[in-house]
C-alpha cells in the first residue's frame, strides 16, 4: 500500500501524511475518523487504531495539507481502497491535521 505514512511520532503513531504524485503532505483532520485510521494502522502493520486524538507532540503539518476525505469501513487493505473524495486544498490549518495512535 503506497502513499500513507506516520511522522513525528513512533513507527505506529504520529501525524498522518499522504502522497499525491511526488508530493507528501499532512492530511486535514476534518473528516478523519477511527475507521479511516484503522485502515492506515493495518496498512502499516501496526494493528488497529486506538485513538485519533492528536498529541501536540506530533507537531503541526508543514507544507501541503491535503483535504482528501476517506470513507473507509475499516476493513479495506489500503487507505486508497476506500471510497475517497479529493477536495483539492481548501483552507485547513496546519494545526488541524489528522493523527493516529495505533495499537501495534
């Protein structure tokens, strides 16, 4: 599963970044939920999502903040297998970025 990673935390917790083309950017948190997070945790071999409450220690997003909306059921093998709407890049504060702590 390409195109998803966690940064600024551990291997299995952190700020969510996704890739469009060659550009990595943080994911806006406005539509991020536990089902989406579960898929990403599983994709990264990190078990299941325990929390999507962001710790400030995961830092603010830098650069691009993508505002994709994933609609996962929680059982998909990859984030990109979920139905997805790419909403371009409307205003999303770098402080309002998706985060997850996985069980792994």
